[in-house]
C-alpha cells in the first residue's frame, strides 16, 4: 500500500499562470508628478548643472544655504505629508526643487528627503531627466551602503568615491560644460554595488548621453564627513558659491550629526 505521507505528491493540475487568476491584481499606484511655480511652469528648464542631494551630509549643507529659491516639488502619492511643516525642514518628508544663483547660470538643486521605493526609482529618474528638465550635467550626492561595499570601512574612516557616465569620463563637450568634475577622486571599488534612486539617475544619464557623476561618501553622519562633502562642493563643484552660514556652523556641533549605529561593532 502506498504511503501517502512520504510519497512524492502528483503535480498540480494547474500551471502557475492558472493559479494566478485566482489572486486579485494589486492596485496600481498613481503616477508621480512634478509641480513647478511660475514662471517655470510652461518652459523647458535647461540648467548648466542639476544636483541631487540624497545623503544626509549633502541635505544638511544645502538646507542652510540661504540663497536658494524654491521653484517646485516632486509629488510621490504614496508618501504622506502628515507631520510636514510649512517651512522647509530636514525632518520633512519632501522632495523640493530649488534654483541656485551661481554666476548667472541656472543651477538646480533637488533635495530628496524621503526614501524612494525601488519600484519607483526608474519612474522618478525619468521625471527629472525628461523633456521638462534638460540639464547639461548632473551630480548625485549619496552615501555608501556598508553592506554593499566590497572591502572594509571603519567608523573612523571618512571617504568619498565616484562613478561616472561614459560621456563624463571622456570629457565630451568641455567647451560648454567645463572640465570633468571631481577629477582627483577615486572610483568606487569594483565589486561594490550602488542601487536605489542614485543608480537610476546615473543610468538615466547614461541612456540620454548626459554628463553625469555620482559622488558617494562615508559615513552618513558626523562632522568629518560634513566637512569633506562641503570641501568638495566649494573646491570642485560650485567654487564661486557662498556656503557660509552661521546656523550651519552651529549645526555642525549638534547631536543630529551623530548616528548611534556608528557606535556599534557592525561598522568596524
């Protein structure tokens, strides 16, 4: 007599496709969109440089720049606005677009203050790098993810690496776009991984043949990494821009810059 407990069960009469018909499809999410203020609503923006601040140090530095002007925002429907303040704040879940006054050239800044879900990164990158916004160059400022880094990073290290599109590496169009950004910085080690919005933006630049560069720093928090990112901005990115701010200097000493995870053995 067959043992029904140990014998291999017969294959299902249904294929995977047949079984899926009994599961209701997931509701589609509303499409994200960008809202711009006048006079930018009906014109194509052609900035000489488009900066994406994603890492906490870069967000913190640009938050205290007084000369930026709010011109728009990205609406991601699944991100709630409850708890946000009317005035810009580092605690808000927002993605605001600013213009920076830099020697009469249009420089745009995007401060990404929430985590964009992985399945939405491609859509968001297409929104920012499409017909409405056509930048000459793109700079993405993000942080190294320790679990995706091939090698060892100590909590006492303060480092930054870069990744570039092929057009940026070749230095095409230097007459109009200037020399290569961060030319003295080391490349991100082979075997390490970058994902999320930063990777989607760099990939979009590669597809559209835009000079793009991704700068990733370590760690996420702390005075040394703040000073490193600020020095890169002053020296290589926006040399004529005023980053001085009394509130910035006071914030450098605040507890916000201390990450409790850095005090564990996980980051050694």
